C-alpha cells in the first residue's frame, strides 16, 4: 500500500506499507515507511490527535519492521524494530523527538483450554537515554461471553513536566 497526501501543490507526507505471508514457513513480516516532508501544524492530526498540545510536528521519517514466526498453533514470537528520525536538524522536545525501539512479544495458549498468556519486552533509545519495559498478562475466555484478564507492566521511563 502506498499513501500520499498532496494538497495545494504540496506533498505533505507519504506512507509505504509492505506485508508478506509465508504459510509454508508459518511466518509473516511487515514493513512500514513514513515520511513527513514539512513541519505540520493543523494537518498533524493525521499522526496524533493531540495537535493542540504540541502545536507543530517537525518533519521526520520513520520505519517499522516486524517479523513473526509461529510454532504450531499455540506458540508465536514477534520481533520488531522501529526508528524515527528528523529530516532537518530540529530541537527535540516532549512531542518532537527521535528514537529507536526494539521489541518482542510471545504468546502461548497451552496452560488450559481458553487460557492465553503473553510476555512483552521493549527497549527504547532516545538521545542519550535508554529505557526498557516488560510485562506479563493472562487472559481466560470460556465458551460463553465470559472473559477475564489480568497482568502487569513495568516501564523505566519517568516523564517530568
């Protein structure tokens, strides 16, 4: 898929998304590239509904790649990498920053019929700082509409305003 926003003789942003399915290998992947060519004000709502808070979104490019491998019907692992960088030299602030992110996600559905659990881990790097997070969740869903879930998530990021 390719998406291009063009208005009043100006190209504002472009998104390219590729998906690949490999049933014989029980795997899939996705790749996403996004480029915002110019700093945007009102049109920044395409990227975030919080335009009124950050007022202007600096021009940037980002790419996201994910690979998932299934092991039977009960196990899978997802590995991914995300990178967001400014196109022009810009001052970083709370809403306009560059970062990299590594992540993984595993799912298992073999504890009991209808029970699923997940383990999540991420590593973020922005500027000179690195942050990590991890979590665990459990969900049970029976044959009727009953669904119960619980979990925890830890994040080493602390934001001070």
